[in-house]
């Protein structure tokens, strides 16, 4: 079973032990403001291979390279002016920028899945300190078995990967609760590759121009990890439920009146106050709880699509999508 170190109580030893495990080529589970990540040296093929092995994830899926700050990121990736402005506005924070690799970039092709671009993000809090102390970027997908719901607590990580890794760093519940928003700037066009923990409206307000959603660009979804079925609970998932079928678990939002609620096997509310931020922070933990109840499936009440609602609706749509054999989502 993995050692779990509480960062708040043992900050210095958490950093030292994590650096030691990373230097040995083994991955470490670390808290970030979005979800817990399974981190390994992004310049080492053996270390990155261990991430794929532990998660059971296919190799063609590129990983995000986490940096300690813009200065480190500029050693590995090339910034156009809009991307740099976004980095300055939102890092550290839940924003990933897909950028061309810098010449001679030491990010290993196993991290980029052989692409000539790299997804770069500067996480908040302890993860940033760890990268600074380690001195190299960390490749980190969410710290869950491939295709499962992302972890937002050390307990979630332990339940899923505890017998496969050495070390889990416990930083308490993830504040944002959904993965980072992924943006790619292509000439004059700013494209959304994945909705996430930073609302698109905030990005648009910051740069003063529109962000193109995948539908409006007409291009195929370009973030290669964006396969339809993802974040899959074992139970069947139904969206925009106007009523509850007997024996279903209801996941509500903002105390809506949903017909047949009295027939539900159990009820949760992502945010009784109707806060999309709170709903995002609670989403994965509540999906996991709902999935542990024996039921006829999970029904989600309608959730508004603005702000963080865009990411929430994206994740629950993936949870509801048909599950192909050999689901290879990350
Ligand atoms: O919040 C997060 O982003 C979390 C935490 C741990 O930082 N990480 C995360 O990583 O969600 P992951 O591996 O689940 O998502 C990585 C996704 C890929 O599936 C792909 O969609 C996109 O990032 N991506 C990475 N590099 C890319 C590239 N060069 N071009 C296009 N998309 C890329
Ligand atoms: Mg993931």
C-alpha cells in the first residue's frame, strides 16, 4: 500500500520524499487545484512509461507537462503573444496551453505522444513547489485508472491506485474539482480543446476576443484524449432528467423540483445554493458516492451551461456516453 503523507502536517518531508521517489523514476500522486495528478519526470521515458503502466492508459494519449512557472515553461515551449498573455493572467491556475515545443525541448516524446506540441500548465500550491524543488517539469494525468472518474481527494487516489504506487501526497480536497481548461492559439484563432476549471467567459474577457468551441470551428476534436466515453461510473447515467425513474439515484443542482424524487434510491445535490463553482468542486466525489449505491442508474438534473457549467456538462455527457470496449480515456 502507498505511503500517504499529509502535506499540511509534514510539508518538508513530503517535498523531500516526493523528490526522492520521482528521481528514482517512480510516479507520485500529487494534489493540484483541479484534480489529483499522477506525476513523473516529463523528460524521462522510463518514468513516463510508468504512468501509462500504472493507469493502464494507451500511449498515444499526450500528457500535460506541469511547470513551476512561466520561466520554466519558456525553456520547453514557444509562446506566441496571446498564449503568453493568458499565462500571465491565469497561471498558476486551471489553464493548460497547447504550444509548439521549443527547439531542443527536453520534454520526452512519450509525454507529447510524438506531437510537435506540448500541453503546458502551472498548477497552484504544493504541486508548483514540488516542481520547483525537483527542478524539471512533471507529466501528470489524473491519478486514476484509465477511464474512471478523476480523483479529488487522497482517499480517492488510494482506493484506485493505492496498491500500484509508492507515494500519495495528501493536500485535502481539490478546490476546483474538474480538470484544467485546454486552449490552443492558432494564428488569430483561440481554440477551446477541452472545457475545464477556468470558465471560457473569463478567458474571453481577459483577451478581448472570442474562444472557438470545437463545434464552431468545424474541426474534429483535436485534444487526442477527448474520447467520447470518459469519467465512467459503473452505473448507467442519464442527463437533463425531468423526472426520476424508480430506483435511480438523483444528482440534483440548486434544489430543483424533479418529479418522482420520492422514488429515488438516493439523492445528492451538487450545490443546494446553485453555485456552479461549488458544483464543479463536488462533482467527482458525488459521482463516486452515487456509483456506490446499488441503483437502476444515475439521473442528473439539468445543469446550466455557462461558466463552469460548460465543464460539468462536458464531463457528465462523457459519463453518459456509450462505452466502447477497451475504453482508453485517461
Ligand atoms: O487539470 C488537469 O489538467 C489535470 C491535472 C492533473 O493537472 N490533468 C489532466 O491530464 O487532466 P490528462 O492527461 O487527463 O489530460 C491531458 C489532455 C489530453 O488527453 C489531451 O486532450 C490534451 O490534454 N493534450 C495534451 N497535450 C496535447 C497536445 N500536444 N495537443 C493537443 N492536446 C493535448
Ligand atoms: Mg484523466
